[in-house]
C-alpha cells in the first residue's frame, strides 16, 4: 500500500490518502483525526506508528506504506 498527505487550503483541512498496489484509493481521512475501521486495511495494532508517520510525512510525496 501507499500513503500520501494532501495539503488543505483555507477552510479545507489536510487529508491522508491510502492507496493499494494498483494506486486505487482505499482510504481517505483527515490528517488530524484517527482512521476508523483501521482493521479493514490490515493495520490494526499499528495506530501509534501510523499516527507518527502521518505527523512526519511531507505533503505531496507518495510513499510506500511500511509499518
């Protein structure tokens, strides 16, 4: 899977996109709110790691999601 952080403008908040190996969007959520249904993506138990990654993730840079 891949992750990208999208910068919001004005009243639109920053968002996180998680995409599968074919770059199909599988999750889209606000960067300042925790992802719900995280077990659906096989990331259960890795909430703290994901939160830390999101904080350090640069805007607009697609990265391989390795937790």
